[in-house]
C-alpha cells in the first residue's frame, strides 16, 4: 500500500461513522488543474492559453460534481469505505506521501449512489472518472496512485450492500 494511502486511511478516522473504514484512497485534483498551473514552456502566450483552457476544464469538473451533490477539493483524497464515497480536503503532498495530511471531510455520498469509477492512463498519470447520481466528473491523479484499487473497492462495497 502506498504511503499516501496509509496516511489518508489514518487521517480520515475522525470523519468516519462507527464501524466504517477506508478500503482504498487516492490523492487527486479536478481534471484540468495540471494544465491550468503548468509553466509556460511554449512561451507566455501558450502558457496563458493553456492555463485558461485547463482552468475551464477544472471548473467544469467541479461544477459537474456539484450538480451530482458531491463537492471536490484541490488537492483532495477520494476514498471509498464500506458505505460511502468521500471527498477529503488534504494538504499538498510533496511526494511519496510526505507532507500529506487529511484536513476535513468535504463531501460524502452513499456507495449506492455512485454508478462507477473508471480509470484511464494519461501521459504522466491517470484520469479517474467518477459517476455519481448519473453525472460524471473527472479527477487527475499521479501515475503511482492506486486508482484501480479505488474502483475495485467501490465494486466490492456495492456488492456487499446488495
């Protein structure tokens, strides 16, 4: 288990219901954040355009999550328990889980209202598309994140609930 996942599991404890535990978790940000904050390697104009496009993409994902009744933070931990999908506000990790601390519970929905979590490879990381109450939104996570473990934990939690 990645060090960041262990720190999320430990840090989430105050925000869990009795008998609940984090099955799997990843650190991510709304899709578009990296593009919005990337340096202007192609020059100032390219940086401004890329930043604006990335910012709009990130905002669309934040708004989609809100439409589904789920709030995102940046950075955040996406965690699956036996009963709920959680959005946890976290401090910015430096790498390998260093500096990562869970600050707050931002949002939670029952696993029965989460239709899917889909993971795709992206250049230097992964995208995680979460569909809650029929509305998809996408996060970007690092290459080492156990995103497939989060998707599998959701499937297990949903199967156990039925």
